[in-house]
């Protein structure tokens, strides 16, 4: 699986500046340069050094391919930076030629030139290359490009946080189970799960809205009465419910701060740096909230001015995507002329009604200000959710995979995948796509690299690791090789009509069944017939076996028996008991409105009473017949 983070630093020549000094570092830090540098185009004796070194600073470093970055930030100290926001003298920072921020935006207003400021710029993990990387800092100019900002910087470092490695390997067995306070449902459980720092958080269709349990043992840690959407950062759990955002101590559930934002129901939380980005799934708003204080940094209201006047407008904003500077959300907008019911003369034909106007697309905002940058309005209603990787946004549209520029929203490439296509994952410059078959595409060009030989690879309810795809179907877990799609292992039947999407964390897999059971699976062999937590799954096969056995028993009992009424009556009474036991055995796997549920109701209310009554009648008749023969 993912090994421990190892950063190897190499010394490269700087393009227009002095060579950047790079040294070997710890697993979490890359020290690029401790020296002082002056960039710009003017002599300044108050800077160190006073003579400018050029307009662009470049440092190169190597990242070990085994690194799995969860979050990253660039830190440096600067002096004499023009405070932002500013269109002129914008001193931009690039990683691998993709802009990650402007130094000006991190300098407080009215900061004197002589004051040193420590800057932290969050960096999206996808912007790093596995191997050689280049950091570039450029001096901004005026509108004419004739005068450049002069500033000093030093102590340049990257600080990386590695994702906890997944070590889970099939086969799997039940480690522990936890009975949830449950609102019973027949369809796939709508439970949101999040695992961080050894704690598993669950929220959704629970009588207790939010529960925190120990991810290793299943012990309850704390709970809240409200259901919420969740995000996590540095020991703080952010819970969004209704119009409130709650910041909680993740280990104890103790409130840190709570904010209510009018009557807007926020959802889809995403944390980047010190900002919590949220959107409204049934309205037109997105917003940025300070993670330390809960203060609203900005709020954006989406509108379509081309809709006709009158009627009603309905909006939806999807979960946000973020690469550092740019915030992207999918939107759905509907304009309906319907306002209120009208009386229709039954003797007159029904009036024709206009179809509602519908627009589906993407909107891009400046992550620092909330200012709209671009829109892409030409999406199909049935297209899947978008992906963001480095400086491209990927989305399916009527069977075509589109790659759009994050900066401009313009099409970079498109690939026709068929009648439909589902983008599953984008990682290491490769894209996994499901079109009824599974393909790997080059994420930069859209070129088809490989068709996987197992087109049935299930990806809708799955988690993908470096080695495996862990997938949950209606009743069990299946594991596939993530490189080839080849089936590796499948579990026995899990009790319930369905199970939730899986969550994989370190050496455990978690899922919830419709019976309200939270399962924790770990590496190990299942029992031959019974496995802890799955004992009831074996009873699913009891009804057909028992009924076949009863038929064979009846045939044996009726052979060479003169009083067949006595035998048949006893057998029918026994059959009614077997049917009741069978219904009890399959009860966890049935829903009233399913075919199996309908048959269960018919058997319980019709066949069991009928078999019992007819059996009693035959038994009474057989007993009387036996007595008559005895006389």
C-alpha cells in the first residue's frame, strides 16, 4: 500500500536567479530555500540584498512516488509586498506552471514596507508531480509592464500532510458490529460517513442525528440530536445542519463555535486552507466561511437574467470543487410559468402548457473574493458530477467526456465515450471511466490508454485504493484488482435488503445495512457456515431447503400408508410452522412493496392459515378414520 512519506531533495539551477538551496528534510517538510532574495527591477537598500536578482525565482525539488499527499501548504516570509487585492503589482506563485496564489492576497492592508510578514498559501495535492516539481515566484508589474514590484522573501518551505495509508487486504471478516438507532428503510441507507484520526462519524437516517464511534472498537464516543453534513480539519469537526454551521471538538463533540446564516440551508462542505466552502443544494448560493471564527468571508448569489419575467425560478448548487484559487460548482436552474392552480372547464379541452426552461452548467468563482469568473451553460440534465484535477475540470455530457480549463472554462479536449459515461476517478494523470466497459484515459489529452478486461467492474458504490476496488452491492462486498478489474474476493450475504456505500480507513472497511447495523470488516477468513455478525445471512437459504425437504418427507410418509389423511394433516400443520420459520428467516431481506415482500405477505395471511386449517381438518378426519378402523 502507500508507504511512509519520503522526500528526496535535489539541487537544480535557478533560471533567472541564484541557485535555490535544497536540503534533505523530514517526512513532512521540504525546505527549498533559507536565503534572502530580492526580486523586481529596482535598487532598494532597505531590502536584502539591495540589488534585484531578476523578475522570476525558480526552485526545483523531487517528490518520492510513494507520497500520498492529503493536504499541503507553502510558507515563506516576505517584505515590501503591495497588499492585495491588486490588479497591478500582483506577485504570483506557481507550482508546475499552475498558479497557486498571489503573495499580495496574504499581506494585511496598510502593512509597512519594512515589516516582515509570514505567509501561508494552501496548495491542492493534485498540483504536485510524482517526481520533479518546480516552484516559481514572479514579480508583478504595472499595467504597462514597465515597472515591477520590488520585494524580499526568504525561508521558503512546503509542509505536507500525508493521507493515512490503507492497509486493508482481502479476504475480510467482521471485526465488530454496532446497532444504530435506526429509521428503517428498504433502499440503500442514506448515511453519511467520515473517518478521521481514529473516529468514525455517522449522520443521516438515524434517530440520533450524529454519532461518533471509535473506529477501532466501535465504542460510542458522543452523539448529537441533529443530522448534518460533515467536514474535518485539524481536530475540528464542522457540521452543517439547516441554516447552522457548528464547529465541534472532534474527539469530544464539545462546541467550539456556532453560527447561523439567515434561512439559508447550507450543505456540501469542503475545507481548503482556513476556509470552509459551502453551497445550497436547493437554492442559488455558495459561500466561504472562516474555519477559525465562523465569520462569513463572502457569499455569492447565482442568477440567470435570460429567464422570462413572471413565473418562478428554482436553483440547485452542487458540492464545490477547488484547486486553490478557483471555486467551481455545478448548477441547475429551472424557470416555470406555473404560479397557482387554475380552474379548467371540463367541457373545454385542456390548455397547452409551456415546458419549463432548464439550464444546467458550471460556474467558476474566485475563491478569495467570490467574484464570478466564467460559466459553462451547455450541460445535459443527466450528466454526472464533475471532477477537478490540476488545472482541468472533467465532466460527462451526453456520452462525451469534456475537459475544461479551470482558468477560462474553455474546452481543452473532448472524447466520445458512447451513449453515456461515468468518470470514476482521476489520479496520477490517468482517468478511470465507466461506459458499460471500463477505460483508462490520459487525463491531459483524453487519449484512451487501456480498456480493462472486466467491463462489469462496479464503481457506483465503491472506494478505490492503489491495489483494490472495494464495492458494495445489494447484499455483499466485492473486491476487484484496481489495475485490471479482475474479481479478487466476495463476502457472504449481509443481513438486510441493501447496504450503504463502503468507507475504507487504514485496516478497516465500514458499511451500514438496512437493518440498522454498522459493520466493521478487517482482514481475515470468514467461517465455513457462520461468521460473527453475519450469522443470520445463512438463514436466507433456509426456506427453499426446508420446503424441498418437506416435500420429500411427504413423499416418504405417504408410501405404503393406508391412513393418508392422518399423514397429510400432520404434514400440513408442520408445513405451516416451516413457512412461519421461513418468513422469519427472510424477513431482513424483504420489503413490503417488493416481489419477495408481496409473496411473504401472501404466504403469511393466506397460505399459512389455509395450510393450518386444512391440516387440522385432515388430521381430525384421519383420527376419526383410525378410530373407526379400530372398532
